[in-house]
C-alpha cells in the first residue's frame, strides 16, 4: 500500500502522478504491484481559491465550462457544483486493485508496525491499514467554519447567507489576502443591494501596521485606499482576543480594550497544520511536519514523506505544492526501486539496476526560493492589487489572472 493522507491540492497531485506515471513505470521494470490508498475526511475537493466570492453568494462563482447544463440549458450556480468537486470520479479509470478511496480521518501512525489508524466514522470501529510508503498531505485548517471541509463549510455558508441579508455590520479579523478579499467582496455585495453606506458597516481588523504585510508596503497602502473607497473601515495594529456569540450578534474583545459588536465576525487569521495525529518528534514548534530538502520525513521509518501546507518547508502557497510534487514523486520512485533491489531478489534484473543507477546520479531536492509566487487580491469587479514573483502587477492584470474566473476551469 502507498498511503496518501489528505485529498486537497498536494494529496491529489501526488495520487494522480503516482497512478498515471510512477505505477506504469514500476510495472514495466517488473517491480511489485502497488495499490494507492487515498484517505480523506472529505468526499469533495474544496476549491478555496474562490472562497471569498463564495462567502457572498454562490451566483458570483464563475461556472466551470465542463460542468453539465441543466435541462433548460443553464449552468448550475450551486456551491456543490462549482466550489466542491467530488474526488472519486477522477479516479474511476483505476481498478480497485490499484486505487482505493477511504473516507475517514487518520488518528494515529505506528511507525514500528507501519500502520495507519483511520476513523471511518463515529459509529464504526477504527481501521488499521498497513503501508509500504506514506505521504502526509493533510494540509491545514482555517479558524473559520466558512473555510473548512465540504459538509461543514456548506452548512456554515448557508447560515451566513441568511445572516448577510439582514446584516448591518460585518467584521473580518485578519489583514492578509483572504481578509482583504472578503472585506471587498462584502462591500460590493452591499453596494449591489443598494444598502446606503450610512446604514451599513464593514470592519477589517488587522494585526499589522497595514494590510497585506507579506507584500510591498506600497501594495498594502494601495489596498487600504481601495478598501476605504469601498466603505471598509480598517483597524490597524489591533488583534482580536476572544469572540462571544450573543443571540443576535457577536462581540469581539480587542487587545486595545475595546469591544466590537457585529452581526457576524469572520476569522481570516491564517491556518494551522492538520498534524495532531503525528508523533511529536516529527513536528516543529509550530506543529508542521519537519522535512528535509528531499521532502522525506525522518523518525517514522523509511519511505515517509510530507508535502503541502502541513510540511515545514511550505509558506502556505499553491506554488509550494506544484514545485514540490516532482521532488516527492521522483524520490518515492527511487526509494521504491531501492527497496525492490535490496529485498526482492532482483539483483540480477539488469534493467532495474541500470534504472536505479541513473536515478542515483540525480538529486531531486527542493530549492528554497525567496519568491512569493502569485499573491493576488481581487477587490472590485475588474481589478485589485497583488504581485507576481515579487513584481507589482496592475489592477487589470489581477482581474485577468484571478478575478475573472478564479481559475475555476482549472479544477
């Protein structure tokens, strides 16, 4: 069993690469048959790039061109069709002997017996699955149920839509990309509903001196100017401490001694890695899985790897996944061949030995980059702010690269 824990950007990328590329190459060399087991607590892939628009209305999410039309010829505007994509259909071509999807939560790893414990659901007992190789791609979790798993997020979004219709004050905690995008989208929603600005309030609470602190100061200032134009009130250098839900409002205690009351408070304060089930010795102080430059994880046995938001190398950007997948996949390929050569009596297999010798000359390592990749925040219908690999991009380019379709067609 090749077990992949997690079915978001990194887990799905590794799974498809293994089944479509590595497994045929291994079979051609006469290596043992492998089965990939994909474990995920969700049955659907959450395309969270479009989440800021989804928070306002499902009708704002661009339609996927490959999604079927309704009998009347219309494309669906439901969240299930455009924001959440079922995982299993994409693997339908692979037989059960090659691929198994397990809807469950990993709760423990025993590296001595090389088994993963999975809680399938609350009523059934746990299952223990033996593994030959383990890829940890469990990602990270938001502090808000609006940006969580499939079922949780759908429920939270529907409740939020109901509140938003009658809301007069929405507060967003977090001055990063997500917080800025959400604040701008909600402001536009109120404008489209023709809600007078004197009768509505949107507050963005930022812990830094300005918003978008990961970008150049000039971009942050530009974002604040756009937010002000949209009627968003920015509170800099303030942090939220506690939230208290009342019958019809939410009270937010701030570290400056003030108490902010709003109809709803959205937490956009970053993420935390999903690694509670792992032994503490493989995680750093922030609970991210410690990897070396080959993406191997030491301390839990051979052929163990980590990739994506849960790994220590990641800066929680999409490009961190795409850059790392070839590194992990090639090192997995190399490690599987080495095991076969050492333990399966295939020393005389000349083709296998030659392939492994060629791989030993290659060093598949992830190069640490100082580039931030694409950090884009669409703020209006046709523009926004952001940078691409450290370069400031004009407002129209933000629209073309992200705001126009939010990359829905790439799902």
